[in-house]
C-alpha cells in the first residue's frame, strides 16, 4: 500500500520590517518626521538663547526677559486665533490690521466718548468677532478661498482704521484699567501663590488624564512618569517666577496669554467643537460625510480668529499706551503667522497644537529681541525672520511627505 507524503509546508514570508518605533532610531525618526514638534522648538529655543547670550550678556537678564514677555504677549494672543484657522486648513491675512482696528475702536470709545474701560474693551472684542463672522460667512457662502477674502480684509480694514481714528491719527491711552493690562506685575508672595496654583492644576490634569485612560483600558503614564512631569513643570515655573520677580514681577499680559492658550488647548483636545475643527482640517469631505456641519465650524473658527486678534491688539495698545494709524501694521501679521508655523502647526490643516502659539511667539520674540540688543537693522531682522519661516514650512512639508509615505497620514 503506497502512501503519499504530505506536502512540505512552506514558510510564510514575513512582511518587510519597518523602523522600530522605540529606541534611539525610533525616537530620531519621530523627531525628524515632526511628531515631536514641541521638543524640536524647545531645542531650537535653547540654541537661540545660547547664541544671543554669548553675543550679548544682557539677553538673559531679568529686565530683558520681562521685556521679552511683554513683547510676545500681544503677538501670542493673535497667534492663538491663527492656530485655530491653520488647524482648519485655512489662512487669515487680516488678523494684523483687525487687531489695530479693534484697538482703535476701544481707544476712541474710551478716550473720546467717555465709555467705561471695560465696556470699551468689550466693544473692541465684539468688533473683532463680527469681522471674523463676516469674513467666514463670505468664505463659506461663495466658496472663495480664505486667502482672497482676508487679503481684501487686510486692505479694507486698513481704511476702516483710518476712518475710526479720524483727523487726529493718534489716540493716547490714559485709563489705568486699560494700560494696566500690560502695566500690571505680580511679585513676592502673590507670584509664588500663582505658581503653586499652576503646578497644582497641572498635577490634577495629569492625574485625571491617567485615570481616564486607565478607565478606558488604554495605556497610561506610570505614576513615576506623572511625578517627573509635575516636577519638571514645578521646576520651570519656579525658575521663571524667580527670574521675573528679580525685576518688576510676573506681567499680567503673559498670564492672559497663558490662560488663553490653556483654554483653547482644552477646547481643541477635549470638546466636540475642537474635534470637529481637526476633522474638517484633516479631511473636509470625510468630515461632511460624518455629519459635521462644516460651514458652521468654518464661520466659528474665523470668529475666534477675529476675537483673538482684537484681544492681542488691545494688549499691544496697552503696552504702547496709544493707538495710531500704524497699529496692526508693519511685521505684526508676519510674526503672528510665522510663530505657530515655526512651532509645528501645519499649513496643510489638521495637525498642530494651540501651545505652538506660545512657543512660536517665544521663538520669534527671542530672535527679534536678540537682534534688537545687537542693534541689527530692520532689513536684517525681516530677512532672518523670513528665512526662519521658510525653513519651518519646508520642514513641515517634508515631514508631511514622510508621514504619507509611512502610512501615518
């Protein structure tokens, strides 16, 4: 009786191995692909501060760092709105001039018409929100690219600024509540109490995030990692407070900026509206098929951008103690957009964090502040800032290409 040998089982070819996600090579791969954007920015910031400290020993003094924090506060607030628009995959070229127009509305109502300072500030914010709603509605109603609509706004709102200021051309701010936005500093016990509150809130947020992840059955940070994060934030907070209180104290303006960043970071990461913004920015057609009201999200984001532009303009006016025909002009628009892009927010939409507004403003502000200390001319400052922005866009595009090739997009 003959027997037939069973065919020999052929080994199944294994799929081609991919670069490991852990270890040194995985870390460097993610670093180069733009997945560690905040770390990249921090490294760049350390390099920038080191270079300027070597070039000028006044750069890291308490006085200059307080000045730097005041310089970035207004720009950073405008950048928060810019980040929201960029996450949507759009652009707003009018935020600079809108900030000047809204500050002018506030100044004229308070100084020339005797309005209560808080009502005048509210009116300026309302004008910014109305402008955002108008521009967003035009974009979605007629299908016009936001670049074109906001470019028209850049020109048109400049005329409105001149009209609001009238023949005087300049309105000086004297109300202590308005100028106090950039002129109030907290030192001593008050500053340290605020620092303790910040660290405590961060610790609670970390613990709550760990609890939610464990409840959902997904990997969560170990208690040691949470403790190290809280200790790191506590150390940074203590150093910042110690340095700033060595001069005038912690500026109210920078606290307003940090508060806005924390608020909108929560909105983007923890609310339905934020998830809708990211979904529309990532793939508009998929978001529409998922039942997201795309048109409404777009208008709302432009309203946020207009409101934050107004907020930034008011803080800038408070710092300069006046509003004039040049408010919102010069390189303000470039700085407000360049900051988030340099800090990792993608120009292609759907990728980035609100913290890039703060980190980007810090990078841009440090470069500008350092070149001012070295007495560089404006021409050099503009060329350097433009080159940094171009480099950031190239890095963003390259990282996006790598992610697409590796199947992560």
